[in-house]
C-alpha cells in the first residue's frame, strides 16, 4: 500500500478524550475514531489489526476442534425469558422493540442462542462433544464507557460454547480451551496468566480469567514468578491427549488479583512473588446444565436415559485485545506491534519522494517485498524525513526500511527493527533477505 | 474436516417455512437456522460460504483501490438528523433508546457515518479520491420478512462510499466500481447484468442495479442478448485507465426490468431480446453532495475555494448473495457451488467406513489433498452409501471423490464433477492431480 493513497490520519497531538496509552495511540495512529459514547469506527489500519487478531483466533480455535458459526446480533427476549436471564440482566442489556412491538435485545452474550441451536439439531449422543464459536459484535450498555475500545459499548468478541454428555467430558472440553487460549495469546506476542475466577452460580473451580501483562493494566496481580517463565508453546501438547497435567502445571502455581490477594495468608515467600499489572482479555468457565436444563438441550442415551448436556463458555475480547496488545507493547514513540498482529510487516520509507534514484530504489523494494508475500506500507508522501520516521514509529510496524538519496545510489538501505530499535545499514538485497528470513 | 465431527445437520424433509429453493436448500444443507423472523444463524457450512463471498469482495475491492474500514452497527440518531434522513426514513429503521435515553438506531446504511469520518479527517484536496467500504451487519425492519436470508431483517452488506472533488472525479470513481462489481460477480460464477436504476433525488444516470440471472429470480428482465454473451473478465481492463468505453459498452445495450419494459416502445427486435429472471445483488449510485453539504464535508482548494465533496455509494448484499448463488446454481439434488464460493473444494466419500482398506485409502487421499492446500470434507460416518451421496449432492461441493472397497484395493476412485455430473473411475493419484490442476 502506498501511503500517499492510504487513509491513515495520524495525529500529532494527543486527543483530550484519551486517558490511557492504548486509546491515545489508537487515535493518534489513525486506527479508530469515536462514533458515539463507547462506540468506535475502525479505520483501515485498525481494521487490519482486528482482522489479524481474528485470524489468529480462527486458526487456534480450528486447531482445537472448535467450529466457527455466526449468530445474529439481535435476539428474541423470549429466548432469554426461557433461561430466566431476561429479568435478571441489568441495564447493561440493550432492550429493543421492533416495529411489531416484539421484545428483542442486542446480544451481550450468546449462551441461550447457541443452546437453542444445539438443542434443535443435535441428533445423537454420538455427535458430542461439540464446540461452536463465533466472532460477532456484542453490546453492553456500560453506564460510563471509557478507555476507547478497552471498555466500549459495542465490542467485538469471540465467544465459544462446548456441549458434553457429562462433567468429565465438559472438563475435557474446558481443558482444551484452557490450552488453546494460552497458545492464542502467546501467538499474539502476549504473556497471559490464567487466574482462578469467581465461579459464579455453578460452583466448582472451572473458571479462569486470562490476564495479559501490561504495566498500564487496570488491575494488580500477584503471582508465582515461575508462571512468568512458562511458555505455552514449549509444552509440545497434543490437544487430543490428556491435558489435565498441562492445566495442573499452570493452575497449581499461586496467582491472585488484588482483591483476592492477602499478603498475610499468601503461601509464597516474597522472593517468589511477582507483583504486576494486567488486563483481562479472556474468560472461560464451566456452567453445567444452567442453560441446557431450562431450554431442554438433551440427548437420549442407548439405554433410554435422557441426558441434559453440560456446557462451557469461552470468551475472548477481540476489539479489546487490539488495545491490550498496545498497552503491553509500546514505547514513547508509539506502538510496537508483535509480528502476528501487525497491520503491515514492513514500513518502507522513501526519504526523498520525487528524487529519481530514491523513487526507483523504493519502488524496486516495494515490488520485491510484495512479490514475496510481505505486506508493505510505502511512505511515498512528500514530507520531511523526520515526519515520516515519526509516523512510522507511531504506527509501529515490526520492520522499517529507509531509502535515502545516498543509499539509493550506493544500493544500500537502513533496516530498523521497531522492537529494540537497532538499525543496520546494509545492501538492499541483504535487508530484503533478513526480513524474509524473519517472517518465514 | 471429518464429517463425523462436523456440525452439519442436513435435513431430508423440506421445512414448511421455506418457499423458495435457496431457502429450502440452505435449511436442508445445514447452512442456516432461523433465530427469529428474518434473522438467521449461520452454521459452520453456511459460515464458510459467507467468508468465501467476503474474501472475493475484499480482493476485488482492494484491486479497485477501495480500502476496508469497519463502522459500528449502532449509530446516533443526531447524525441522521443532520442529514435530514432520521424523520424521513420509515418504520424499516430500527430505532433504539439507550440507558441514558439517547436516540440511536441500528444502521440500515452508512452514508452519514462515513461522511462524518471523512469530514473529520480529510486533510487536503490531495487526499482525494477516497473510496472506503466495510462489510458489516445492517438491519431493516421489513414488515414481512421472508425467503430466508434473501429478504431478512438482519443482513450482511458490503457498502462502500467514494469521495471526490467534483462530478468528473465522482464519475471516474463510479466507473471503477461499475467494472469491479462486474468482476466480483463473475468471480463468484454469476452472470450479472447492470440495469439502469431509478436515479433518486439526485437525478442523472449514474445509478445501476446489478441483477444476477436465476430462473427462480424475483423480477423479470428484458435485455439485449449481447449482454448475456459479455464476460467482464475478458475485457483486460486497466482499472487505472479510462473506463468510460467499458462502461459504455455495457450500458449502451438495452436492459430493463419488468416495470420499465414496454414491448410497444422497446427499441430491439424480438429476436435480439432475451427475457429472463433475476435477483438484485448490488446497487451503485452517485449522490453528489447530498450528505457532504449538510454534514460539511469539504476541502479547501489551493485558490482558497471551499469544495464540498461529491459522493457515491456502492452496495453488495453479502448474505443475500449466498442465497442468490444457490438460486442461480442448483439442481433437483441440491446446491451446485461455483468453485470460488464453495464451502469446501472436495467432498471425499468413504463408502464403507470401518473397512480397513477404505479407511486407509480415504485417509491417504484426505491427507494428500489437505497437504496440497485443498479444502476437503471427508464423509467418514457410518452411513449407507446412498445417504452419503445424497448429502454430498445436497451440499454441492464442486468435486466428489468416492472410495469403495473394490477401488480401495485396486487403487482407484470415482471422481465426479458436481456441475454436470460426469463421473470417471481413475487411479487415485490421477484423480488428485485432476483436482489440483483445476483448482490451480
């Protein structure tokens, strides 16, 4: 993409409305714009990030045996009356009457809807387990939306639901998602810590929040230092095998949010405890027959027994993740995108647009990178070099390639890795090769 | 994907609610399920089709210089008051009050919202033209929703908007979209005829609907037979060049919907006229300064002149297309998916699951096809061969590969092309090669 044609309205000033760094940087780097309170439009750069995050989630969910569906945003109130949640849910639920005065609502979550789907079309106990998910817009009418897409009203969420014959099966489905979640966040360059969460009305211990570490995070966490050294990708886990040992390895180590942590009773010596801050980006929990029972989601076993299905629910805040990743990965100059979710792989800076040598060298690199399947943003604007470098640092693409008049004639470029900031002047082909090697 | 694990609830019976063939087949092939009046959930097979359609659109829009954004589903009523449309729009607009009693609405279209975005962030006349689009859910509260996703209330739409300095620029943007639309439909295996449409409040002739041909289509059309022989992909068009001759070639030929066609005044001799039926799947139109003027979307020219931008609007019914493609491509046995939008490329039928030879041969082919990047659905269920073939024909994947006990031992398979139905018994590797050659 040529920046001269790209809709990338970066801002030099920090908008007054933004109080946290991700919100500031998303506005300044032209990723999002506010449409109304807690509701945002995603501009081209932000949309690309959102799609990258979705892709990672789709791939990891597919690898874990979950299947993608797509449920609508609007639901019938009657369905929520069946589960008993319609009257319980607070003013966060956006209630709507259609032209025939039917009560509807903008889904804040989809347990009822997916349970209805499975109930109506499950044929046999042999079809279980089932794990279905979708990535769809949700609405929660927060009384005081803030922090940009971190706590918006209309937000994109991946929510998945598992259905099993019994608790043992449900626990297996839960464990698969537990591991898949760790992998998903790791692929996005995030360190995520699973934390025991309130178990809600069901009881039991199958409820975890995933907190990604960010110095600017909303909540303080206290956790065993060994948790921070663990890498879910290093486990070499077979998702079809027994995952209980893997989950145990993660959950047996101490981890607590501020409201649950009490230094007086903490079992860990201070030296083994890490105090950090984090942002919740996912929540998984087992809810048993809470929805299957009232909605009649059951199968008949060979012996004639009617078995009400056991369910679990698995959520990832997709639009929130875009902000959380920035909270976890930025510096004073701007965003530092991890490779997997970067809107482009390379920012190619033509330091003197209009100079024949520079234009030729930049166009040549642009063509070669695109030909090799690398996503490139070419800054071909007629701007000062300082403006171009500042914009590139702000939008935070993993690689920067700068072509100036001297280098263009000598056949060299300056290659910079945004994370770390080290720069190397090297032959254009060598720079190209280094990028290809690293993105492979 | 192994069908034994796939959520594909096909139906043998035709559901009573379905009155047109696409609706029947989408329900029967397990693509969609009704959530409430005019609102549907997309099950795994349907979701895959929707994604394929989106991919074709994204690719063709990108090739045409349009950039993807994502605007929210809910909009502020005040924005529509600025344009004057809030009070004009009928009961099809779903009006909503949030918890603070602010008037909002579920967007039926996005002219106001995109105009606001461009207004707030356009920096210079040099940034023009701009063409921004998104694929997002819309809501129109049809009084009598029917025909499944063909005329639903919540529907997925690609809507794009161009902004130019003047009429000449807007016409150029319009022409690019005109050609991009023809290509988009052609890639989906559809024959689309552009038809002059009501020009609305702006006047002028820059308004076309795109009608895809289907015997079961909702409206009758009358058109010059030469239109049916034209292939937009054969034009070899440079989208950056002058497209006026290409557009002229398409628009100079007679084409009219039933309500505008009058045999008495039709300029064509009967022999040159084709009578057909079709479904509207897109609409493009130039709307001038209709939204830019009230919303103040303008730039300042070098001579100090304030120039209000000229806009165009370009819509494609994405969820509707899934149905329209089926209307255009099916037979008595089921759907016949065109390659580009098929949910899987190949249906691999193990005619005797549990038979060691069959299982080994099917697994081998399954692995090889997947290894070559081909999307395969393997029917590994314990069902009769007749049931398996019927389901495969119903869901309509472009290729069917059947492995039976005799063939498994001889190293042969039966390859069937769903469109046309011709079958060949050939060596497994030769069948594999034929599929790879055709999908390349």
